[in-house]
């Protein structure tokens, strides 16, 4: 076999680098990842109230960031936050199961959960790894509406609980995935407004997102 | 049950007789107040400006040097010495400018030029000369109401009464302060013709509560002045009507798809199947029916106000006390201003203002009509009664319909749930659910606010 003096052929080097990026086995312990996610949050736990002000749907788009650290091959801890904002209108409803009348006064709802959780990833060694996790944090709620210049606001920051189930794909530095989160944020609303009529106080619910992670 | 053949009209007379006062020309000038909402978002700051306070002793050269080094394109001196507004040169951010300013010995403080929003809700104070005497509209915060909703001609209130001075026809004349009020064709069920002219005074005064032309520099104001009216004459020149005429009038109004509210400032004892079923049909067609509670100071609400699908309206005076004549009882729903002609409590600080506490609106002088047969002697009269309270609620119902609540049950619930609770906590037989609050009803509900 002839040896090339002072170097190695560039083509195999590029191929090896590409394989490294895509197929290097997960480092396992000490693995750090940063994730961007985006999807849909549904105020499942106060759906009647949400539909009343949002005009028939109870959710909207959401986006978030998270940092995750691997504890061994399977366990992980994660800290993250999401942002949800939806526009709607003030409404009137006399009682549950009666018609809702929207009154045209603009209303904005913002929900920002910050959470930490611990999880477990299945199928060690596989490039397709389902996982589950559970944790909690604090969720911030803000509502603002404008009636001919008079501003109505409602704000709250409440403890929340989260449970997640998802799937990650990839073994290199870039991974994709999808996740469903269920959150509980009780005692946030329900003091006034349509949520009082419906007796709903929890702004949590189901969130479905796609995830893009950078793994170090 | 024995049917009542004639129903006594509650012709807005306080116990002890009528009391009319000729108009008081408003000597107060009334400003039209408007508040334009700012276009910038609140809670941010102007991206190219910094407020700088220089210490005593800093002269113009110091100011010029320090601000230039901090990125100023030009500065503006404030009136109260030492404060300057820096306009930044392109490429400099507020953060960079602040970083350069803070810590300078000449600078006491520097901060972003933040944007603030006026927290006062908008109000519309009309320029009608007699508005200042309409304590009843101020009591229910009409100026705030008008900033939210003034009504629309697509929503019609049918006024079943003695007719309205809505046209020039024969001896009848259109009331002067209906100049911009829209009328839809009505009917006269007393004389059986298409001209529902008022030959009593009552219907014109009641209608003016609802839709007297407003902000036109003259006369008085009406609560739902953008709303259209349908004159339906079911009461004669003496203010009397009967079962047949009233039931016919309700059905006539309900047949017009634009009619969303029926006002009946009338009533009496007993019951009527014809009227009850006509009301039920009207409500079934999406019409809110409002009626006066009665002026006998009795513990029973008059018919048809006592029907469960009718909003029964009692009267309060300028002190938010039950008017001495107003009926009360389990069928009472809400209260509205009806006045007390023997009191004078509606000046500033609830002190006397020299005017009787009646409901001030336009109508023609019934004495002139009675003595001369002329129906053109218009003026502005203080009149009291649950007849006057009732159209305040009818007007609110029309405003709510226009705002988006298009179901009579929901309209009633909205009015009741937002009323100011008077008397014993919760609903009671003296005040019902309380005094109507139009701006609160029109604002509706947020998610949690």
C-alpha cells in the first residue's frame, strides 16, 4: 500500500467528520443539550373560559427554550421556559351551557411557565429514544383588555406541575424530537370574568411541540 | 282570571299630582372631553431619547460636551432648570448613552424617556345645553357609556305609549330635539292609522330618555341616542289603553325584525293572557321587553312588568333611594333613575341646585295641548315616575344588543349581574338587583377580570 507523504486523503476525512456529527454515540453522563421548541398550547383545564374569550378555540401557538443535562445513560434533568400569547375579546356569558356573546373589546392573555423536571430515556443506545419526565415550576399569567381606554388587567404567578412524554431522534450533535407536556396550574384564574362563571381556575393543559436540540 | 278591560297608564305622575317645570336654560358651559389613545405601547421608552438631569453648576459648555460624548445629536432644555432631553445620534442606543452618562460628575441622573399611557378611561360629555341638569344620566355614568357605545339605527326600540312627537302631521309637530333621531314606521292602535302621534306628552318624554338627539349643542341628551325608535300608540290622550290595543302593539312591534327592545311605561293590576302571550312571542323572536314597575308604592309589581320574561324597572331618586311612589316586590328586577319631584339633592355633593329632581327631557306642554288643541309648545320638563325609569333600561338593552349580546335572556342577565347592589346584600324586593350600570354591562367579562 502506498503511503501519501505528509497527510491523509481529504475525502475520507470529510466523510469521517460527517459521520462523527451524525452518528457519534451519545456521550451519556454529562451530556448537555440546548433545545428550541415550538408548537401548540391548549388551555385544556379551562377550555370553556378560553373558548369564550378566544372565539371557539382554547389554545394557540407556543415556543420555548430548555437546557438539559444527562445523568448517566438514561436519566436527565431539564430546566426550561415557554411563552404563550393569544389575542381575544371580552365576552358575556350568563351561566355555563348558555351562549357566549363576544363584545369586541380586545383582550390579550400571556402565559409563561418556567419549569424544571427530571426524566428517563428508554432504549439506551438507540438513535430513537422515547422519554418521560415529571417536575414543576412557576407559571406567570397576565391578562390585559381595553374597554374604550379603560384597561383591565389580571396577573398571577402560581406554582405549577408538569409531566412530559416525548421522543428524540438522533445520536449526533443535532437531534429532533416531539413532545407532549401536561401542566397543572391551579388557582390562577376563576376569581372573576368568564372563568368565574365556568368555575375554572387552572391555566394549564396539553402542549404539543416539536424540538430541535443541540447536544454537546 | 278576570281580564282587565282597561289598563291605567302610569303617566309619570307622582302621588299627589303632576308637577311640571319649564325648562331651565343651561348657564353652564359644557366641554366635550375626548382622550385620544396613545399609539406607542406602554411600558417602553423612546428609542432615541434620554432624559438627563445635570447637577447645579453645570453650564452650557458642560452640557454640550457631556451630551455630545454620550452620543447626542441635539439636546432640548427643560423648563425646570437642569433637565435636558437628549436626542441621540443615529447608531447610538439608549443603553450606550446611559452607560456613558452615568458616573459623570456633572450628571445627577440619566434615564430612558419612558412612555406612559393615560389611565383615565375615555368619557364623552355632550355639549347639549341642558345636560348639566340631567342628573339621572350622570348617576348611571352616561358619559362613560357613550365612550363605549351610543347605539345604532339598526337596533330599534319600540315605544308602546301615547305616541311620539316624531313628525309634522296635521296639528302635530316633530319635537325639535329629535332632529337627528331615526324613526321607523309605527302604528296608532287607538285611532287605527299609521300616524302614531303623541296627544298626551308622555310618550314623547319617555322616548326622549332613549334617543333624544345628543351632542348637537341644544336641548337634552338621550342614553342610546344612536338607536332608532318605533312609535306605537296604544294609550289614548288621557293615557289609558286596553288589553287589545297593547297586545296588538306588541305583536306589531315584534313583526319588525329590526325591533330588538320594547319599552312599556305602562301597567296596571290583574293579568292578561293576550298580553302575556304577545310578550312571549316577542321574547321568542329575540326582543327584550322592559316595563315599569308601577307608581303606587305597593308591594306588588304591576302587570305586565311582573311577567317573568319582562324586565321590571323600579325608580330611585337622586340619592339612590327608592322613590317614594315606586312599587316593590319579588318580581322587581332592577332600578333606574325615576326621580322625586319634591326633592333637590342632585347638585354637587348631593346639595340642592335649585332644580327639582325629575327626569329632564323634551316634550310638549300638555296644558297647552288641552286648552288650545296645539301640540307644538315644546319645552324641557322634569317628570318623575317608573315610566321615566323604564326607558333608561330599554336604552341600555338597545346598547347591549348593539355591543353584541343578542339574546333577551342574556341581556337581562347582563343588566342584573352588573347592577349596583343597593339595600340589603344581594337581590332584594326593594331594589331588585340594584341600580343599572351601563358601562359595566357594556364592558363584559375578561378571562379573569
